[in-house]
C-alpha cells in the first residue's frame, strides 16, 4: 500500500500551485511516507519505491548520489519536483521540494529568500553528516542552532510533534526550544512549549501539527539571519517561505 499511497500523493501534489497551503500539507505527508519506508526497509527500499513510481507516470531522474544519500528530480515544465533522502546509523532525513521552474516569476526579494533557504539546508545536512555518526564531534554555537532547528523542522514535517519528541526526547526538545527563542521564532517556540507541557494530549499535539503546516514560520531564514549564514535585505527576511 505504501508505494501506491506515495503515487497518489505525488499525483495530487503535482496538480497544485507550488505555494498553496494544501501543497505544504501534501509535502509533509509525502516526507512522512518516505520516512516510513526508510525506517522500515532502508535506502534500497526507497530506491525501489522510486523505480516503481517511474514504472508508472513519474519521471524522477537520479540527480545526486553519495554514501547514505540519494536525490531525484523531475522536470514538469513550469515546475520542478525534487526528492532527497539521507540515512546514517543515527540520522535520517527525507525532503520533498515542489517549486516553480520559471525563474523570472520570482522577484529579487523572493530569489534572495530562496538562496538563504538553500544555504541553510545545505549547511544543516553537512552538520548532521558530521555530527550524528560521531558524538565527540564538537559543534560551534552557530552549527548547534542550525542542527537543533533543522532537525525539529524535519521531524515535525515528517511525523508531527509526537514523532519529534519520540525521536529526540524532551531534553533535546528543551534545547531546541531555547534555540527557537534565540533566533526569534516565537510562534514555533510557543507550539513546541505547548507540545512539551505534561498536560498536553496527543490530540492537542496533532492540532499543533496542523498549525505548524498551515502557517509556517520561515525557520531557515530566521536561523540564517541570526548566525550570519547569509545577509539578504531585511525585507527579504520578512518574506514567508514559499516552498
């Protein structure tokens, strides 16, 4: 059922506008399905799932390959679909991007925001690949902020606050809460604080998931601004993430 569900979700995603609220929710669902495959059966199973999709209507071409990681890309004309997965002994990540392929439609401010987001995710993946396999690896304060916030966003997108708390634990989540406050992500900090409250029920955490997906704070841009990863205009930093 999982490959069939993946095909249905991708088919629905690629009929939507790239910036609609429904697009954000579908991307999170697809990332969750990919994470299920990755956790249960490993990277080879994800490769077989992509091959099964390509045997149908998809045309996902291998765009990147490294130890423990794969990336695929499908050109849909005016839009691009990108899927990436990474797995090590202690780190797993799935990512789905669905974006416009018409660069001239983006304003200079929007292009600046997109560059910052890409820089954040590249740095986050690089830090994770070094830090997770070796617990002795020393992180700079900036890298620790990026890692804490990047893994929070990835886990909540993949399976909600419940999954994040199961995977990372309350102590790690407490550090992430401090990191969110440090970079000025006040809305997400309030959601995480509520998710951590001992009286919060599973149903209430599910409601928090919906809020997280529906009106996302641009965590990559807020974090990048704080650590000096990139410095576009102040106006660009205020723009919400479009991807």
